[in-house]
């Protein structure tokens, strides 16, 4: 293919001098993009053998992919059979910065992936990486499937469901190895478009090993990621999670965004993404501490609204003092009230079952006028005759209700009041009066 | 290694057997709505529910022996009913419910411990650790809220929020009941007003 030549030349130039690719990068955006994609694919293809610069990728391949029916051995085997002694390309020497910058371009690769032959070329170039520029004609569908599995291995660390679905799709297709090349190309094409974004995710997650962008408190970071890579990684991660349809992410905008770090924390998908603001420290500990501090401060704000008289108070110490005092005072009030309740709580010898059932029945009546009747029919249950006129109660009004209540009280509390009766009365009156106050 | 974004309290309290345990994990699908929110204590229905349950519980109280015991039983009953009303979503409520069950057990254990270490009382207290004042206050607060002894500060503050709201509701309801029992007309207004600080 005639389009292979620029890629081939690009690849060779990249192989020869990785740093030169950086220099050329500003001129040929597309070529750089594709070159770095190829480099990434190649390094992933190499990931079956443990490469010193990519410890994470092998771990990711080994570790947590439940959907991966292929063993690592299978991966390595399918890689290694035609590649007896694949020379480790200098692609693996691409620094994380470069890879991440490659990651920045991944959104721009979406249009590329729609190119029908793109995946095929990518596949071939991955084997370029493996075979150190062996001719393309020797490639066949097996290699494309290898690329697909490499794409899939990129998706391993991705945790999106889309990933897994694409994963499963890919697997189903891979299992049928007899499918024609075109079908696989098409599949790998769409899968690669999915996987590229996720590859960028995985790439960034590899560079920030514990996914520090999660912003959790309890996750101590590995300290080997340098600050710049983390900056760019966080940037690109927030780009991905925003799911920008920035198909043409150019260098300029990327570089601008490197300076413009003023975006807030994203909505959590599977973990909390936190953004470092401008001028703030960006290592893992500071970020986690900042998240923790924000949690604490927002809770303190809630408490400030709850505790009376805390509006003017600033500072955690004084706020805590106020909170402690308030909780203590509330507890003392409860103690005091329970003492009062205990004094009006005489011996309870009377069987409460009947009253209980009646109370339940009374309580079930929700409407207010009905609540008059319980107080009227109460004399039926009480052993003492109460001089409550049943027929003379006025129609229900709040004032009359309390008047009737007062009458009841005077009659009943004059004698030794069994708590049971007042309790049941309290219940009904409580519900009634509370409804009155509503 | 993906952790959910909702804070999870490691719950080590043995729950009351008579109360159905609700796992914290069941709160996750609801997201923020399931977090202990102070607002749910402020509704009138909660107060009604609490009052009725408290009255029921008070009615079934054992006959106390002394005045102090009476106060304590009433207080315990009030706290227990409050914890039940919390529906087990908060740590302090579970701790209150577990407290009753494990009270006897802890007393027995303490007796055994003291028997095992006869020199415990003879030793002077160790060197007093002068924590920073903020930490001391946090410890004090954690002692006040039941069941929150070894909790991180954000979780502790969350529990405190819910606990304060619940306590306020409890005070209101008990004041109301006390007012009614004492025969104060318009008991709610008077009882609530006179007793509120």
C-alpha cells in the first residue's frame, strides 16, 4: 500500500531516534499520532515478554482481566511463534510522557479508525514493531487477530462497561478464528476505536499506578510517576472522562490545557476524579489530603447549619467546641426529661393489652374530627368514672380540643394516674395535636 | 481496584438480634440519598412515630427499684426507641442497640479482666500523651456519640450530624410527652419552649 511508505519511514525514524520523533512532532501531527499509536501497539505486543519499561502492562495483562480467555502464555505464544527473537524496539523506550501525549491524541484517532484499512495498517505496523520492519506481505489474519487481542489487552484495565461489551464482542470474534480477514478487520477497527480511548485510559492508569486520579484517601501512591506525567495524565484523564468529541485535538489545544488546570472534580463514575488546581501540589498525598479536607469541610458546613450559633464561628477547633457543647447539652436535656418522665411514671400493674388494641384502632383514624371520639369513649376503658360529657363536646376546633383536653386532664390527673391511660391518651392526643399544628 | 465513591463505614458492632440488619452496602445504590441526612429527623411524622413508640416502650418498662434506676431505664428506653427509629442506617443507632445486649457481657468481661490482672489498679497511669488540641476535641466528640470511638473525622462528623438531629427530635418529643403528662395545656408549645435552651 502506498500509504505504508510514510508510515514505514516514520516508523523507522522513530525506531532510530525516539527523540527525533518529538522534534518532528510539531510538523506532522498525523504522522506523529500514528507513529506513537504504532509504538504503543508494538510495545503492547511486546508486553507478553516483560519489558523493563512497562512493568504495569504485563501486570495488567496478567492480572485482572476476567474476560480474558487467553492466557498470557497464549498471548506470548501467538506473538512469539513468528517472532523468534523480536528485538525490543526502542519504542519501548518511549517515555511515559510520549506515551501519554500519544494518549492525548487518541480522541483524534477516532476519525482515523474509520479508515477502513487503518486497523489493518495498524496491525501490520504493530508487527512492524515486533518484527523490526519485516515486510508486510507476510502478515495475515493471524496478526490482525493478535492486534485485536492486543487491543483487548489494552482494554483490560479499562473498567467501563463499554469496554467489557466490546471485549466480549471481540472475544466472540476471536474465538472464531476462521472468520475472514475483512470481518476481523472491521471488528478490530471498531474495537480499536473503543480501545484507543481505553488504551489511553489504561496507559494513564499505568502511569499512575494506583489510579491516583481516584482521589481516594486511603490509597498511597507509588512515587515513581513524576509530576509532569501526572499532570498530563490527569489532564488527559479528565478529557477522556468528559468524553470530548474533540476529534481534532491538536497540539496547541493540548498545550494550552496543560496550563489551564482549573477544572473542578468530575462526577464520579467508578471512582472520584480530582483535578489539581493551578499552583497546587499534585502528588498523590496532597491530592488525597485535599479530598479529605474537602470532605471534612463540607461536613463541618452541614454541622454549622445544624448547631445554633455557629454561623460566625470559623475554624475547626472552635466549631468542634461548639458541637461538643451542643451535643452535651442535648444529652443533658434528654436526661432531664427522662427524669421528669420517670417521676410521672408510676407502677404499671394494669394489663395494657386491651388498651393497646384500642389505641391501635384509634390511631388508625387519621382524620381530626374522629379524634374526639377516643377521648369520649375512653371512660369505657377506665375504671374511674370520668365526668367527661360525651355529648356536650363542641365540634372540633383547636381551642376546644385543648379545652377538652384540659378537662380530661383535670379529671384524670386528680387521681392517681396510671401511666397507661395517659400513655394511650398521649398517643392519640399527640398524633391529633401534632396534626393540628401542622 | 475500584472503590465505590460512597464512604463505607467498617462496621464491627454486633447488631441486635431482634433488629434486622441493614448493610451499608445496601445504601450504595441510592447514592447520596441514603446517607444519614439530618433532614429526615425533622419531619413531623418522625416525631409522631417516635412519640408513639416511646410511649409504648415506657408502658412496658420494668418496675424500677430506685429513683436513679427509674431515670436510667427511662433514658435507656428513650435512646433505644430513638435508635430503632433510625432504622439501622447509622453507626450510633446500631451501637445503642448493641449496647443493651452487650452490657452484661462487657461487665462480666471487665470482672474477669480485673481478676486476671490484680496489679492493674496499682500502676500509675502512663505518661499522658498530649495530643494536639484538635485531636483531643475529636476524641471528646467521639466519646459523646455512641459507637464512634475509632472513626475517621469525616465519618465522625457525618454521624454527629445525624445524631444531633436525632437528639433534637428526641428532646422535642419527650418534652411534648412530659408536657402532656403534666397537664400543661397546649403542651407542645409550652413544653418545647420551656425546655429548649
